[in-house]
């Protein structure tokens, strides 16, 4: 009889799961804070509000929503190579969190499509709202960097994938957009169902970004030379990510809802700088220190 070698499954060894690791702490948060159902959000008042909006107000909401919708579908489609890479390294705690990550991205995709269908009734192709900078990142850089892990899951490629996904798409584009969108809805007291959904999304995305900071910090602590790849990737993608804001504002004069472009830029820059500073510290830290970081 052939003897089958043990797989070394972590949860049947004496060590078990490490609940103190940042991804496990995020996993436990996701179980508590990520349980919301897009179908249970009441959109009744949103439908009434929609009919009261001007044409330009509707247009900017459709424009922003189309970017969120395509972005959420894209990250849902593109996350699997990273999950596979982490799984093959036997990092079960990280993979457990990433299962909630993927599930939440799927719910975000569902929520925005529900808003489009039930509130706006826009049974049209919304892709013309996708600007050139947006397409560069969402259509090309995001899938290319994640799919590269299928053939080369090296630390360098993990860095490129995480910077693209977690730091740029989520940490600059999505977080900045959701911050501004939520503030717009709150200030104008409109579309309460959409505002509720975006509030849920913001909490979900904060966990996703926290994982990206952890992953990049862990990789840099293991090999400080990877910091140069992070800088190069961020410098390459940060400009087109910010340019998306310019492309959103360009068609309108004046901008509906009195949205201010400087507020978008200031928020994006502040969040970007904080996370870059946190990851840069990992060059002088140990893995043990990274595994105790706040998330």
C-alpha cells in the first residue's frame, strides 16, 4: 500500500489557528460587521428622490454609480489569483479573511446593480461613463497584475498586485469616491437607501484596505528591497487614479450638488500618505512586529 504523505494542515496540529494575526482579527470583524443584505435595503424613498432631481444631477449620479459598479465587478472577478496564491502558501488565517473579502465584493456588485435597476431604471450601456484613466486601471492594470500571480506568484508580483488592488483601486479610487459620494448624499438629504448601502460598503472596504497594508508590510518586512517596487508601482498608478477625479468633473459647469474637486484630492492624498508611511516602516520591522499591527 502506498503511504500518503501528510499535508501539514495547520488546524490539526498543536498550534491551531492564530487568532491574534491581523487577518484573523479582520476575519472576526467581518463576521460581525459584514453581515448585511443588499436586498434588505429600502429604496422606496430613493425612487421618489430620483424623480425630483435635475437632469445634470441624475447624470452625475449615474456617472459615479457606473464607476463604482464596474469597479466592484472587476475586483470580484480579479481577486481569485491572490486568494489562490495565499492558499498555496498555506496561510490559512489570511485565506479565511479573503473568503469574506470576495463575498463582500460580490455584495457590492449586487447592491449597485440593484440601485441602477430599481431606482434609476437606466436600462442602457453605462460604459461610456468610463474615462481613459479609469479604463487604464480597471480594464488593464488591475486584471493584468492579479492574473500575473497565476504564473508567477513571487513576492514581487504579490506586491504589484496588492498595490494595484488594495492601495490604488480600493485605497485611492474607491475610498475617495465613497467618501465624497456619502458626504454628498448626507449633505443634500437624498437617496437614503443608497447612502445606507454606501455606509456598509465603506466599512467593508476599510477592512480590505487594512489587509492590503498588512500584506504589503509583511512582504516588506521579509524583504526590504520590495519597498522599491511598491514606490514604483504607486508612482505609476497614483497619477491616473487622481486624474479620474478630473475626468469626472470635466463635463459639468457648474458641478451638481456643489461637489468640490479640491476636497476629493485632499482626502485621497491624506489617505495615500498615511498608508505609504505605515508600509515604509515595515522595512525596519520584524515579521513578529507586523503580526501585532493594528487593523
